[in-house]
C-alpha cells in the first residue's frame, strides 16, 4: 500500500470527524434536491381473489424446429452485456458520479452555515484564526450559492493544500560535513523513533550517518537508538547514564568530523517547555556545538506529537526561542481526531514541515505532501 493509502486509512479519526460534521451541516439546512426525472407510476396491486381474465389472442410463436439453427451459436456471438455492466468505463463512472452529485443534498452557503463550518474546523484543532481564514476564503465568490458536502470538502482540501504548500520541504542537505541535526521535543513525542527512521533512510540513500544518544537520563531511549543503529548499520555513540549531554554532543561532533561522516544526528532528552532548567540545558548543547562548528547545528528538528493538539503551538513557540528550530516533524497522526493542528502550525509559524509519521514502521515516516495530506484529512475520495 502506498504511503498516501496508509495516510488516508490511518487519518480516519480526523477525516471521519470532518466527514460526519460536513454531512450534518449540509443536511441540517438542506433544501429539496431537484428531481432528476418524473417518478414512475406505481403498478396496481393484483386482486387476490379475482378470476383470471380471458387472454387476448397473441401471435403464434414460430415452431421450434424451424426457428432453431442447426449449429450452436458461437461464444463470440453472445451479447457481452454482463462484463460491461460489472465494470463500467471511465465515462460511465464520471456520469454516475455526476448524477450522484446532482442528486446530493445541497444547502445555501450563508452565515449560519459558515459559523457551523468554523466550529467544526476548530474542533479538529485547526485553531480559531486559521478556521476563520479558511472559511472566509471558501465563502469568497460562493456566498449565497447552493453547495453539497462533496463540494465543500473539495474546497476545504484545496484551501488546506494552499496554506501548506509553502512549508512542505524536505530536510535540506548542505555541502558542509558533517551536517549536524539536533532533534528536540517533549517526552513521548517520538524523537528517538524519528531519529532511527531518518538515519536508516539516509543510510539507504548512501549517506554516512553517526547518531549521538544525547538522552543520557533515559536508558530505554539509548537502547532504542542502538536497535535502530544496528538495523541501519549506523554507529550510535553513548555516554554513562546521567552524564552531561552537552559533553557527549561535543565528542560526537569530533568523531563525526574525524570520520568524514555526512550527518550527525543528536538525540536529546524530552523536555517540557515549562521547565526552564531543562530548556537551559538544551541551550547549553547548542553553545557547546558552536565551539566546535560555529554553524552547528545546521538543522534543529522539533518533533511534535499530533495528539497534543493546540499545545503543539506552545511547544513551537518555546523551542524556537531556546534552540532556533528550523523545521518540524509531526508524528502519531494516526492516533488523533485533531490532525488540523498541522494546518494551524503552518498558518501561524510557516516553519518547514519535513516529514509526517502515521505508524511505527520505517516507511511510515515520509516527506510531507500538502495535497495528499489535505485529501486524507478531509476524507476526500480522489479516485
């Protein structure tokens, strides 16, 4: 299954919420759909006790002996109606979809409907400002017109894709070696898994990668990175539990430079954005790296858990001040009904979104595609 197929299937919570909400909004204020044609008159019910009427004369059927051919009819001459009916062509599908859309319930796009649509988008964590902007753009030139749920869904997907088009960028690779990628985020956001997947993908693309297990306070994180390192053939540098992560980062950069590695990926301990001491420790890692390379880190990825909803906006705000975040990775989109938060992030901050994750497998982390995401989020059937 393609990643878009997985994304569409696994964003079912968000898309189902929008699907059901849009259908309800349209049906609440729907007017009667125009009749496609005259309704057939019902056939009269047979009289149960009526005597059979005498049959009228009918033309006599030709005798079987003279009507039947002497040889069986070849198979190629039989009518092919059944296969065509079972598998309609492209024109048939388009006509069928057009007829279904014509008969679908419609509602006038008015202030009441726009207000309901805004509330629905806010419920998916798109945020008040973004929801207002999206609905205003949808209404432009269409206010007062009758629309169906599918038309609203297509307009919504197009607007979401437009907002996110400018932030869909792959992780940039620079000529300088090693390129230092610092990965930050709060506890449980998926940093360790994201590093493992990215390292494996870069290694498969022919890049030499070194991982530094900078979360020296959590043994499970180090073990998890070592598993990914073994799987991808990437060395993982560790330090004793509780040791200074800034010191490990400095040593890892020294080794990566000596080995001529293409990338150095540094994991960090999960930090809550309201813990000033932990955030200062992160700032210390950045300062120490710049003693070795004034341009390091070249990329600072903030990994966000989609299930945190609007709290992701606060995390971006804080981490940008402490670690100069250059791009985002959004994980766990398969576990939330509020995938609209990614739209709010793009609209408010404009930071590059390098990848999104919808599962635990290595191919469940892929570059962000705004059109595919918009279609999956809205549940739009693009086939």
